[in-house]
C-alpha cells in the first residue's frame, strides 16, 4: 500500500461552543491508502483536550510510514491490531488508517461496508443536529436556520434551564442534552427532572469523566437515561460504564476506529446498554464511516458535515434527520478535497 495524507482546518458555519470553550475551525487529517489502483480514505479530527493535534498525527505517520505501508491488507481487523501496537499513543491516527483500510478493503471486494458486516441499510436512527452554547437569541436563530426533528443542545453553564425553557418556546422537536461533564451531582439532580418536563430524551455526560461515585447516585435517581461520552473512550471503558450509565456514546476517533467501535457495540449490547455513535465534527469522510454502523445503533449524532462551511467528499445525504448510507463499495464516498459545503 501507498499512504498519502492531507491536513485541513475546516471552518464552522457558526462558532461552536461547548462547556470547555469555543472554536471557529475544525482541524482534521485525511489519510489515503492506495493499492491496485484503488484508494481508501479515513479521517481523524484533532481535539485540543486530547493533545493529539494534526501535526502529531503527521509526525507519527511519517516516522512509521514504512511499517504502515508494508502490511498486506487481507483483513482490516488484523491491520487495526498491527497499527494498535505500532502506534499505541496515537489512537486518532490509528482511527484514520483503520477507516481508510476498511474503505479500501470494501473496494477491493466490490462491496459497501454495511454489506460486508451483514447489516440492513434501511435500518438506523435519525441523526440529531447540534446547537452549541450561545445567547438564547442566537441558539433560536440556529434552530430556525436548520429546522430538524431532533436537536442536541450543549449545556454546562449556570443558566442551562433558562436556555432550555426559552428554546422550547420555539420548537416541538425532540431535545437531547450534552453537559460535556459540566455539572456537579447536585446540579444534575436539580436539572434533570426539569429537563424531562421540557421534552429532553436523554442526558449525555452530566459529570466529570472520573466521577464514578457521583454517577452511581445519578444512575439510581435519574428520571432520564444517562449516556457516557468522556467516560467511555476505549473498549475497556464499556464495562466500567455499566451500572453508572444507561448507554454509551462511541467516538470513532477516540476509540481508534471502526474495528474497536464494532466490538464496543457488541460489548454494550451484551450488558444491556443502549448504543450511540457521536460526531467529532468530521467531514463527510469520517461521517460516512459512522453511517455504515447505523443499523446497529439506537441513537446517532453525525451532524459534522451540517455544521461545517466546507466538506471534503460527496456521497452522504441528509434529509430531515434521515441519513442515506452510501451504496458504493467501501465507504461509498468520492473524495473531492476542499470545496464549499452544500448541505
């Protein structure tokens, strides 16, 4: 295989704010694996608080290029295992390479990933659309700009409840709340019952990622399902979340790709937990990888391409929350590089 990479800083349509801060652009790395004239693509967005910038991903790729390229791609699962040991400190780069390997493998076999995995492409939940923290007027304006059946609302500020009450006046859409670890136990116990009355479906990561004792309390008392995000990064975290959360939110980049994500889904199911896959503001490349998992999911947050001004591929389609899984081989996407978004 021959490995090529491309780095981008993709502009958001609006500044994107969560409880940790605001950003106007999403840095991301796209890798290309080429073999027998076919090209597979994968993506890994860089997230500041995980300390794996695009520059680090590129440096590790270059330092290990010969080993990355020498593998005979007979099974993407074996390639992930090889990469996992080759790059143990860089799950983001492993993710990009793993997605690219699955894309290439599907093309070599002439089949889309959902077909390789025996999944029904007609099945799968609708995606939500994320409204970042902002003034109420701007949050309402974002909803009006993008009418949608499900909104994920970013919270974790003192006036959370006032924000939600104001937003509810402008839409009958289903709400989901992501506190991004922004609450204390006491705040969560106060806010969750009121959020339930405002039509919130579930709450994501209410407490700090390591506050397991607090999550035991919430798990026992919450009137809404609780989903782990920052508390569920790697495969071994799934079992730790059992009895503390009702479900998990898997991020492909954090867990290091499609290969471990599929195992995490299986593990969560065995524990009776709900499963969601979430966005890290991927372009349509990383989002297409999520799309092929849709038939296995209860919930999905894959609105990255909808939040960005610019996209890097064509082939992924959104219609009022419904995502059409690409039917072409591999991911089924056509890589275009940087172009104006058209969602």
